[in-house]
C-alpha cells in the first residue's frame, strides 16, 4: 500500500532544509498582522505583472510514496521570473539569515520549483528573500538565481529525503503493530472494575472522544490507561500516544508500566526531560558561540536521531549517551526523536504551554494522537500558570549594569513607566506605596515601553549572550508581551504589587477552561484521570468540557482495611492553633500508639508543621520523628523516604499538604499504617483567588478558587496509605469542617468516615484494628 501524505511547502522546508546551529531566536514579539501589513506596503511598489499569494500545488511520486505539496508563495512576477518570500522580524537581518536562512531559502526554492513546473522559461529564476522590520519598514534582501532544472533537482532532493523517512516509518509501524497484536495484560488478573475501565478507554481511543475518570490511588490507573491505548494502536485505531504527567514520579510510573507490558524494541517510547535538567552546559543557553552541542547541531542530528530511535526505550540516560556520541544537544535530540516515537512521556507544558509546547508532537503525517493525562486534578492550575506571567522590576535593575546605548535608555524608560504606574495606582486607590496589591487594566503604555526595550536588546543580543541577567530580562519581556497578547478581560486579570522598591506586574489567567478545551480539541482522543476529580461537574467547568463522558471506579481494596476517622473537637483554625496544640499532639499520639508502625502527619503550612513537630517531639521523646523542611535538598528528601523503607524503624513523619511527600511518594507495602491530616488547608484569601472565584461564577467559583485545591491535597495525602491489596491502615482527619456537606462531597465514595471526638478516638481505633485483624 502506498504511503500518501499531504504536506505544506513550509513544513517540508523545515523538515529537510535545516543546517547549521541551534540558536534561540529573540524575535517572538512579531505578530502575524504586522508581517501582513509590512508585506502589503512593499508589494504595492511592484509592477502590474506581479501576483500576490500565488497558490502552489503539485504531486510528487516515487514507487510507494506519494506527496501532495501545497502552499502559497508570498509573491511572484512570471514576466520577470522573480519569486519572493517575506519574513517579518525585529532581529538583525544578517544574524537571522545566518541562523535560519537555510530553511527560509529552502522554502523559497520549493515555491519557485512548483511555480516553474507550470512555466516555460529559459532564463534563470530570481529568488528574493526579504527580511522586513515591522516598525521601520526597512527591508533587507537576499537573492540568488537558479534555473528550472536546478529548482526541480532541489524539489526532488527534498521530497526523496522525506520519502525515505516515511518508508522507514511505515516499516516500523507494521512491525510495531504486529507486536502489539499479541500484547497481553502483564498481571494474572485484572483488579475489580479494571477490565471495564480498560474497555472504556479502548473505545475512547479507538473511536475518538473524551473520557474523564476517577479511580483511587493504587488502583492501577496508569496501566489501565496505557494497556488499552496500545491495543488500539496495534489495531490501527491510533498512531501515537502522548502520556502527560505533572511530576517526574508520574512519568516514572508510566515508564515502569510500559516496561511491564514487555513490548521490547518494537515500540518506540521516549521520555522528554526538561532542558534545565538534561543540558550538558552549566546554563541552558542555546547559543552556538557558547555551546558546542548547539553548534552544527543540524549537520549531525539525522544520524543521532536514527541511532536513538533504534534504541527503542529512549530514557534520559539513553538520550544523553547518544547525544554525547554524536556531540549534539540532548534536549533538542529528544524533541526531534519524539516526532517518530510511538509513545511520548512528558510534562503538561509540552502540550498546554503556548511558549514551550511542542508542535513536533503532532508528527509530520497528520498522526492520530491519544492524550493520556495523569493527575488531571492539577490540569486547570497548571494551564492557568502557563498562560500567566509575573514581570518583576528587579529584572531590569539586575541587567542595567550590562546595558549601554539604546538598550540602557529603553530599560531606564521602562523602569520609569513602572514607577509611574505605581504612583498613579496607589494615589487613585489610596494605597500604601510601600506595601500594596491592586487590580488594574492592561497598562498599554508600559507594554509599549517593554516592546521598545525588547527590540533594543535583540538588535545586538549576540554581543551580550554570555550575560545571564540580560538573557533573563529578554525572556521576562517575551513572557510579558505574550501574556498580554493572550489577554482577554473576561478570563484574565492584571495585578500590580509592591513592597518597598520591589514592584511586580502580574498578568494572570483566572479561567483556563477555554484554552484547555481548545488544545484538547486538537487531538483525536483524550483521557483525563486522577484519584481526585470529584465532583465531575466542577472539573468539567474547570476544563471547559462539561459534556465529556465520566466514569468513577470503586476501590479495588476491601473497605474493612481502611478506617477513616473525623475528629471535630480539635480546632485547626489559625487563631486557635496555639491553644489546641496540646490536644492535637494527644490525638496524633493516640493514632500512633494504637498500632506499631510508621505514620505520616500532613499539615497545611511549614510554620504550623514546625510548631506541631516541636511540641510533639517534646511531649513524646521516645518516638522517632522526622520532618520536611523548606527547600529540602535532594539528599535530605531521599533520607526522608528511606526512613519509611526500613522495616526496623517506626517513624512519625511531618510533611506539608500538597508537597512531595503527600502526593508523589510510592512506599513499599506496609510502610505506612496511618496518616493524620491536620486541617482543611484552605488557601489564605487573596485578591487573586477572590477574582478567580468571581470569574468562574456560580455555582463553582468559590469551590474552584478555595475548596477544591485544599481538598485535593487532603485526598492525595490520604492516598499514600492503601496502595496494595495487603495494605491496612487509618486516616485521621482533624477538623470539624470535614463533616460539612460542602467538604464531604470531595471525599472518595468508598470512604466510610466515622465521627470520633478526641476522647472517643482511642477506643474507636482499638475497635477498628481488632476487626481488621480478625478479617486479615
């Protein structure tokens, strides 16, 4: 069967014409409308025989590959034999041509080749690449001449190169599908309800659509998502799977699940590691003048990608090994290999963040992709953050010492705009200029000053590329201007904050539901899952998908193995914490004393954690207590987890809700016998959260801004306890609000909470452990 592909000329050029270095381009502030307007102004000077937006189309065939090429040439004159391509940029034209000219001229040559196929011309064609500054309208041309036969040869070369890749991909997919046709579930039996869930996911991936499901921690969500998705891939219903997780631990779980499926090297799977972690250089600055791995990357990348794909399991270690062998950037290598991979495991950002999202994830063959989105309770918050930015005044002051000329003048001008905005805002709202927060309209004059500074910085950024403060300022300006471009008054807000000389401008997305729904709509199928996405109606509102199919799985573990107790008579309200400290310590000790083993105590803040841990340690010095601390080093984190892995130690660990030790750790069977959650952990009231609640509106505004983030952390912490059939234990929730209906609706359906005062708790715990022992 012939491989057929419809591809844009521009995409063909990007795939087949790249040469030379990786180089970050600082011209991202250019808008499409600016380019169109600048192009029109220039084209008005062309003769009457000149044609704008010439449609080009042709079909290229070679044996079993057929390519349909389409596009629009910016302009051409058949009488003079001139073909033009316009690129609008604020970057220095010569530097832009040096870094991207191979692709730009490749695109121009392909347009000319397609136009030449319908023309009879003896004289050479004149190809003109025009770089246009949208502000000054200055035009810098680069020209070359090629005859018709040379253009046709270039077209053949590009198409043949792509055809070779497509043939290799087709051979790989046939082998892959043959292997997946015999894929077996890696365990002897499905857990209760796991087979039905897998069938539902299979139908979603096979037919295209959306599914949101909730399943308890430890019920095998990752395997339940991956196994049927690979079955659907093997049967030709989907081409690729992208597994998204918000944390490295989730990515590691996906890697483990795929390893258990034992698909050998027939299935290419790649894990994308963040640039800052995988970069071989001290600072991840993609500048060929500094980094030899970026210098000449595109001249060596094809061989590196081919070798990496042959590995099959493309972990960080494998990527780094191949990258060092071929002396190429490991991060860019992973992105290029992702184009040809069957399973890509990566962070949310690579799909949802408009700045770093990987268009390459879609591949080049219009792939049908299934998105599997782990920890979906974090999706709305992560996308809101991706669409937001905070620009701090000190980014200017840190870089000022390295600036001169126009850049220094523009930086000083932007700084004056920020100070003026503070003066106007504090005066208008009668605020303390040294400590304030206020919502305001999008400050257009400040943004214009930011654009001018960015333009000045990018004019000669090469001369300052070694200075980190200038690079940070450029990135901060880019983020600010992009966030301002996305700004929509109905879903965004602008906040100005100040403390002393420090001033921050925060362009904040309050409601990301439209952005989430739009992005998910670009994929054939998507499955979102978590242990905490109840109530479904609220999650549907937050994700912009109120009508998606939903499914809730019961716990696969016997209910008798989990005891849930709510202690309502020990207040955790901020003003009463000091007074209730002795009672709280007694409740924690009652839980610990009821059954030998290790325990985790989760609290809403580090300050509260330290007060409780200090008091508990003083009252019960015979207990071995450990605690999480702010900014914990990697070694200290590992020591914290390792303490729970030791069978000879009985630990009482104190950790914060929403942190590493209450959401991400997966401990050995029986490591924990109890978890104590102290307080609801509601976020403190802020102007931003109040505005978010108003933006979402009724009936979910306050819940999404305050209650849902708090209760998600509670359920995630409790989920560390029962993760295997053999696990038993207690969850103790200390706060009267856990009994209120607005909070009870977040609790897992399989929980059976028992109300027990601090005096009743010891007896209730003895009764639970006795009945649990009898069943075991």
